[in-house]
C-alpha cells in the first residue's frame, strides 16, 4: 500500500499506477510533448498538435509522475513530476504513469 498525496488513507499500488491511460482531445488542439531527453527537466516540454502525438505515446495529466520503464533510463531513475502542462501531456519512451489521484 502507498499513501495518496491527495487523500489521507492508503491506496493499493495497482490503483495508482497505470501503463496505458488515454486522453481524448480534438486533433487540432495544442498539447504538451516531452521527449525522453527532457524527462526530469522541471517544466520542460514541447508544444505539438494532438493529432501528431495521440498514438504511440503514454498519456498523462497535470500532477502525475512519469517513470521510465526501459533500460537504461529506468536504471538511472529517470522520472518527472508533470507540472505546467499545455492541455494533455505525452512522453516518448515507454513510461509508467503514477496518478495524482
């Protein structure tokens, strides 16, 4: 069990971590995109059209934590807290999403 930052009681770890969340948005909308080299850099992201990045990447929301799940990024502890996003957020390499709940 882990402690939820937003709630006072314990939550099951599997409830906090999701690998394939999906966001819905118009294809013409601007969205945040974080290539793996920017993961870990506070508030760094690129702005791209949702249609370009909605498939093939992990979707996130404000306040989520992204953790790289492939070697060597995972071994080096590459992760980020997602803040100051432009609408939705998408990371490049496979990542796990820890929700802000």
